[in-house]
């Protein structure tokens, strides 16, 4: 028999690190079901940035480079580009400020759609 109480055991099972919350309403909607698996992975990768910045970010913006999205999702650059296009077409996100290698910034600013966050 263990010496730990129920509450102590419960505290020991906490998740180390963060997690990404995807609302059930988003997963159940038809637009989500129509997304490719790659687009879903890219969406989750972008949501990691959104969740991290959400407390200080009332505009629901995420600043990320394609390289960061590739590293988080494990998807190639060309597939990330195709997935981003699909996510924009299905209105999951929009690009507020496009990034670029030649510009002053190398990250893009993405805005997440409110209807997929609640």
C-alpha cells in the first residue's frame, strides 16, 4: 500500500510543460473534417504560438516563421506552404503581416479566427 494520499498522487500526475487546446466545436465542424492531415498539424503548430502569447495578445495574433512551423510540425517547407494556403482558404487563419527573408522581419503575423477558438 502506498503512503501517498489521493491528492498527492493526483498532483504527481500533472502534465509537464504546456499543451494545445483545440475546442470540440472546431474538431466537430465540417471545415476541420475537410482539412488534410498536414493542414491539421500546421494548425496545431500555429496554435502553440497562439496559446503561449494569448495572455498578452488580445488581437489573437501569432508571430511565427515557416521554419518554426516546420520544426514543431515535422513537415517539409513545401507541405507547410500548401497547408497554409488550405488553412487560409478554409478561413481558419489569416495573414495580417506577411513575413519575408528580404524584409525587416522574417516572421509572419497570423490572426486566428474567433469561431474556431471557442
